[in-house]
């Protein structure tokens, strides 16, 4: 049996990416120049990481339903929009 992406693993990795995005936006809100650049890097990395995981989860998982795949694709698109706005 091949390695299938589990829903729990997909959710865990998406949450890690969203946490990095949240931490980056929090650092951006502080306003200091050095901290803001670190926040921008964290936010961009977290958003793109979560978007890629959601996209891979939607396209590569055999255990998700069609509506879950649609939700993951919409989440991926929303995270890409957020990553563009952070950068």
C-alpha cells in the first residue's frame, strides 16, 4: 500500500503554515524596521508553505472527498492572495 496523505497530516501542516503567517503578521504590526523584515519573511514563508500543502493535499490525497478537495483548493488560493499582500 502506498503512502497516502492523511487528513490529519494535511491539517497539521496547514496549521503550521498559518501559525507562521500569523506570527509574521504580528511582527509586521510591531513596526520596527528589523522586526518588520523578519515578519515579512515569516509571513510569506508561512503562507506559501500552507498554500503548497493545501494544494498537494487537494491533488494528491486519495482519502479526501470532492468537497474537501474543493475546500483545500479555495484555501490554497486564499493563502496565495494573502502571501502576495504580505510581500
